[in-house]
């Protein structure tokens, strides 16, 4: 019984942490990207 209470507390804490760290909308067009894609070049092979 004591262990199940700990699981419940950890599940609630984990869900709250997940929702607080997840952005509302990843590509909503309102926030500009922090990485300039035109400056990034893929690594060469070899």
C-alpha cells in the first residue's frame, strides 16, 4: 500500500513535469527558430 502511494506521487509529478516542459505548439509561426537553418551544413561523408 505504501509503495502504491509512492507510484501515484511519482506519476503525478512526472505528468506535471512533462506538461510544464512541453511547448504548446512547436511550429506555430509566432516564435522564430533559434537555429538558422541556412547556416547549418550536413557533415561530409568520408
